[in-house]
């Protein structure tokens, strides 16, 4: 599943950008968008329990320096952002609940 909490999307939204593309997180074929938490909730609502969860990152592409601190300056509680913002895609191996 594509991770809509990836830092590139967050930065784009802060700049007023949301444009579909031919590939990537905003690929035109992606019809629904998830954060790690909303993906787990969706799976649970549909009778699945994740047994293995992993995330794909893109080597050498990191969130901009100061992103988390800037969000905290706006009183946004973002404890999981450093970890989740680097994950590009999420993969879950589930069992039926």
C-alpha cells in the first residue's frame, strides 16, 4: 500500500500541491490512500490481522532537515513521523481474524 504520510506528500501538501503522476505515491492507479495507522485499521475492519508489517524506503532520500521540528512549532503532535515519513510503501502479511 502506498504511504500517504511519506514526507514528500506532506511537504507537497504544505506547498499546496496534490498532483497525480504516472508513477509513485500519487500514481493514477492508486484509488485509496493510507497512513500506517489507517492501513492497519482498514485491515482490522475487514477481518484481517497483520502478522508481518514492513515498509519500503528509498535509499539516500530522506525527509528534509527540520521537517519534524517545523511541524512541532505548529503544535502538531508527530511522534511517529520520523519513522513513518520515510516509508514509501507498506507491505502487510495478514491472517484472517
